[in-house]
């Protein structure tokens, strides 16, 4: 049985490499640690379920997860999340229920942040909002590009280039760490679920 992981030690180690925590000082990170807990997920375990109350968000520290949305009778894959990605952060912005289901596709270590605990640290929340806005802006750019590309394809304009407002890296969106598996391997073992 692996020893329990220390959330403070883990987050202080990886925080500088995660966009959600960009620019947060040690004191602010220590407040954030008080607002959450580490979760160890086995492959196939759900992190969040579509339509459920959204009262927390998650940061994937190691492993991988898939985001899926039900459309009538079909389940559509929206995204694959890797080390460094966050999901569910809209719970800080909107009281709406979860818009998708997130399931671990590999054994994963996740930091879960509880909205009700964040309310005790208004300075932390304002700093997180700025980073969340940056992350959502990147997702919106990516989605706009993909929608435009799909529209071009559907209208039979194959071979046409889809213009972007500025250079956009598809890889930069989902791979925040230069090599997540290598950087976190051994540093963040998946804790025992017992």
C-alpha cells in the first residue's frame, strides 16, 4: 500500500507548470490547498456526471480522462484531458448543472477544489477567475477553429485554409507540461483508493 500523498507537497511541486495556478504566490497556493483534496481514480471511474449539481472543479495532476456529452441517444466525445488540464471550473461562474461526464481513461491523480471552501478566500477566487478566463479563451479559440474547419468540410470547400485571429497551437491547449507522463512519473504516484 502506497503512503498517502501530501496535497501541499504535491501541489507546490506541480503548480508552477499548471495554467490554472499561473502566477499564484505560495500563500495563495496554501489557501487553495485548504479548499480541496487529492483523489485517486482508477480507469473507468467517473469524476463528474452530466446533469449533476456542479459544486467543485478538478485539476488532472497525472493520468488521463475523457469528456463526453449525451446528445439524444448518442454519447459524443468532446475532449481528452491530460496532466495539467482542469475541468468543471464553470462551477465557479455558473450555478448550472454539469454539462458533460468526465471519466478516467487511465489511473489518475486529481485535485478536487470545493466551491464552498473557495468562498472563504475571496482573493484566491479573483486570481483563479483570471486564469480560468485565459483557459476558457484558449478553449473558445480551439472550438471556433474546429467549427470553422467542420463548416468548410461540410460545405465542400476541402483544401481551403481556415483563418485564425492569431497563431494557434492545437497542442498547446491540452499539453501544458512539456511531457506530462515523463515529468510526473514517479513524482506523483497514484495513491491507493483504500
